[in-house]
C-alpha cells in the first residue's frame, strides 16, 4: 500500500468509509441544491470522469 494514501496520514484520508459516504452525500446535496435534473446529471458525470482519471493515473500506486 502506498504510504501517502494510508489512513495513518491524517486529513481526509483518515475518514472511515461511513464518514466518507456521509461527506460525499452532503457535498452532493450542497452542489445539486439549485441545479435542474440535466445540470445535476452533467455535473455528476463530470465528477465521475474526474474520479476515473484519478484512479487511472494512480493505478500502480496500490500494487507492489
């Protein structure tokens, strides 16, 4: 495991899975509050693409 991404590092990486889920839900509520359905879909798809790219850029970070 990459030490830079471990839960011992602190910050946002030390949150439990439940806390991360709650945080992501809260952020989604705040971001989507004043958007219509199409805008929410567009923003959601964009954020998924950002996440996919981050995972692809660091695919070797967690393997030995």
